C-alpha cells in the first residue's frame, strides 16, 4: 500500500521551525506499508518530477538535462531557514558517510524557494558549508521559474511575514527529499522522519536492485 499522493503533498508542508503536528501523518502512513524496505521501494510516484529551468550558484542556466546520467537528490529549501533546512542537509551528509565505498552518493541539489534573497552568490556561500553533502549544488531563479519547478515536484511553499523579526519573513515549504534516477524519474522520497541510517539503507537497497 502506497501513501496517497494528496496526503503526501499536504502533510509534508512545514515551516522552517519546529515541525507542525500535521507533518507526522505522512510518515505514519508510509510506515504502515510494510516496513522500511517496503516503504522505501514503493514511493516512485510518476506524477512527481518534471522539467526545471533554473540558475546554478555559478550563475549558469541549467535544466534537468544537466543532471541526467546519475541519481539526483533534490531538496526545496532556503538559506535563511534557521533549523529544518540545515538539519535536513546535515542528515543527508551523514547518510552519505554511512554508504559503503561500492555505493556512490547521488548528486544533491538545493532548490531555493526564496529567490528574492537567495542569489547565486548567496547560495554558493551556503552550499559550501562543510557540514552539508560534498558537492551540494544550489539552484535559484525567477519567481516563475521556482514555482514551475516546485509544481513539477508537487511541492509547495509560501511566504510568512514576521514583522518583529530581523529576517522580516520566513518560508513555509514542503520538506521532502526527492531521489530522481538517472533518467530524472522519481525513484523514492524521504520525509522528515527519515534518519541518516534509513536514508543510507534505502540508497543501498536501490543500488542492489
């Protein structure tokens, strides 16, 4: 049994702060599908994933074609995110360190949902954090380009004004990790309840298929 797609879409929306109670529902359904191996290998929704046209942290225009040929792990987030985004990226880095030498980690992309602040230069500085996955690439673009990419992945995000904060606003956004195969087709996804261990285990299962 697979998680209903609508439940996945709505339950995965989280602020960059303590996760709201509703985020627990998606992993709960996934856990009922037969354990870690079953849920990991039964999340290949064909409706999720599609073309992108964005700007890399080097300033180059890129599309999904630039990333085909090897698996790609994609996360929608933003550099001003105080905890959820950096915690997710450090978890991914830890998962990659747990992989045996025979399993190469996927290339990893951070697609910003805050293009107003996340310029290519800002992203270049952010993704260079040594706590994050090695080779992490940051992508940004216009508001329309970001929205189109998010729509292709059934991801959502919205601005939340914080007039009393120095940051002025934060972003609520879908907090999922999307693993695309070498043909840019969704292979599986990970939720906020996945750990470095479960991510590493899944990547090894996929490699052994």
